[in-house]
C-alpha cells in the first residue's frame, strides 16, 4: 500500500506559543485516518450486533476492550519517552528505539502468557482463540519505529498504517460473517487483532529509511525505563479507568448489557478523536515550548478553543442519541440513549483533559501525570462499585463523566502550580464548556 510522502523535518526554531501549522496538518492526517478507522469499526460492530446473538456480541466487545487496555501495559511509557527525548535530540533515536523495543518485547511476552492462561483457567468460551488473538502484541515493538516521523510532525505514513489496519479489520470480519457465517466470538477477535499486527509490520518497514544513521558510535540512552514506568503506569491507569466499567457492567448485568454499554463506548471513542490526535500531535511541540519556559501558555492557547468548539457539538449529538444508536446498531439499541448522553458529556471533558495531561508529560512531570491517572482510576473504581449495582450501565457512564472531569481539573491545577505561564486569565473560559454542552442538548 503506498503511503503519502514524508516531508523533510521543518525548521523548529520559528515555533512560538501559538500551535504551529504543522501541528494542524499532522492532526488532520491522523484525524482523517482515525475517522476511516472508526467508521470501519462502527460498520463491523453494527454488522455483528445485527447478526450475532446479544451474548456473543457482548463477548466480542468485552475482549476487544481488554486487548486495548493491555496495549498500555505493553507500551509502558516507551512511546511517550522516545518521542519526548527525540523531539529534542534526533540522533538519540537509534538507541531509544533499541531500548524501547527490548522493554516492549518483554512486556508483550507477559501479556501473551496472561491471555493464554487466565481465560482458560476461568473457563471462558473460545479461550484458545483469545490466546491466539493476543499474539499480535509481539509486533508491538515494531510500532515504536514511526517515532522518527512523529518527532517532525510527519504523520502521513503513520496515518496510512491506521487506514490499512482498519480496512483489513473490516474485511476480515465481513468475510467471517458473510462468507463463513461464523457464530462464535473467537475468530472475530483474531481478525480484529491480526489486522493491527499487519499494520505494525508495514509501518515499521516504511519508517526504517527515515531513521538517522550516525557515523560514530552513539551511547545507549540511560534511565529510559526509570522515566518510562511512571508514564506507562499512568497510561495503564487511563486505559483501565476507561475500560474497567466493562468488568462491573458484565458482573452485574451480564454479556448482553456489557454489549450495549460497549457499543456506546465505541461511539464515545469516535467522538473524542479530535482530542486524542491534537494531544498526540502536540507532544513534541509542547516539549520544545517547555524548553523556552512557555509550556503552560502554549497548552492553554491550544485547549480553550478546542474544548469550546466541541462541547456544543457533542451536546447536539447527545440530544439525538436514540436516532444515532438506531442508525449504527439497530433499533434494539434505542434504549441505550441515556448511557450515550453521559458518555458524550464525558467526551467534552476529554477535550480539555487530554491536552492538559499531555502538557504534564511534555513538561517531564511524569509522577504528576501518574498521580492524576492513578487517582482517576481509584475514583472510577469506587464510583463504579457504588453506581453500577444501583443504576446499571447508566451508572457506569455517569462514573466515566465524573472521572474525565477530575482528570481535566487535576491536570489544570498541577500545571498552574508548576508552570506560572499556565496562569492565563483566559483559563476561566473553560467553565463555559458545560454550559455550551447543555445548550447543545437543547438543539
């Protein structure tokens, strides 16, 4: 599959506090690719929701969420550390990638062993398929190679890899569904994960020509694991508090209920694409602004318009939740509209929290980033334990909203305390986001 041309790294000396044009171009590449990917995911989940019995569909959604959560444990902060260091020193890349790959391979092996043993011991249906699907983690070390492209905000090839994975994922599921009429969850899990493995191999090979080749020996980077593990735990906590709801909903509501909740979570994931990719693209730029003592001001100038733009849009979508759910998953999902309302409110908070939490990472405040994520996980688990037995999946969705609000507020408070430039008078404008979301629901 051909990939878009990778431009030469632009001169970084002209960057200021305003988000550079290259940041928006990079976000555009990623957003376009993620829209395609999310569209493919919604199409395949909609097809499965209509064709499989509700319990089988719920198992597909549950295990897919668990695979995504464990990806953070395999990464364990290596991607963020490699990108942050490489943003300041391009020649450190070969050593960073070598160390990062070793760490990821170790973590991937542990993840594969866990998926091969725990489902079998618990007597899960399709335990063998679950273990086979987990083998895609062994390609995760190769996913680190595009760091060389990300540091210069050149996301064409990275975005093409996502398009490739999504297309293979949709094609594989449709072949199994309509070509072989598979009625069990396991084969679909293999199709979903092995498409990601193929994309990891492809993007690794496309990134190799762009890696710097030092003419002298370069010392291997030191302290990478010490710097990475707080970020890794923070990312793992983030994935955990985003997906742990499924454990509570499945325990108290069963596979059918977790299928409905997971379907709404997928729509939430679609709605936060802008936040994810603006924050991800901004990391190297924010790291360089930190070197000039302007991290907080730069983050504030990015987060305010982003949040205020999307809050009313998300509210308007929530107002038509029943129609959206029926369009994507079928009329049987109309009753899940209250779940979607709370999750879209959480999405509005994510647009603030994602950028502000990334600013902590860019500033090297790894332990502060870990504190925010770990405290959010504790809050999420505690609220789920109280809300889900009483209110079911709606309680889990409300818990997600409360958790994302905490992430945004805590990240802003820590950034303002550690970086005086974050104490921008315009920060109060973020308080308008809940009002704009509510106004959107009135449309």
